[in-house]
C-alpha cells in the first residue's frame, strides 16, 4: 500500500463533533486504500484517553498537546505578518519534523 500522511488540527476521535466526525470517517475510509500516518493536535485534556483507538487503525501516529490559550496568543502574529491567524496558531516544529 502507498503511504499517506494525514494531518488533523484536532484528534479525530471520539467522532462526537462536526469536525471530528468528518475527520474520523475520512481517516477510516483512507485506511482501506493507504498506509496512513497520522499527526494530530490534542487541545482537550480529556482526549488523551483516545489515542489507542486511532493507533489501532493507523500505521503510525503522532500526537501533540496544544494549549488553546497559548496558541491564540501565538496566532496574533498573523496580524503583524498578514498571514492567516491559523498558521501561527498551529505552527509547531515537532509536528513539522
């Protein structure tokens, strides 16, 4: 199977909210045709109990904690650089590596 990198701005599990429902079902579908490597941010401390659910369907996973307050402060950089506020919000060297 061909490798595929799937990056998500939030862990796509549990599929209980709009963005998580969409991401989870897309991820699940892609695992049928690809070897999926998942990178996802976890912005809710309660979601740290779910990585094993995604570890079971992905070949490789990488989760990174995201502090929403700190990320909102980082996103203000976008006002100075004319870039989308979401770019500095999610910019993280560990995820990029």
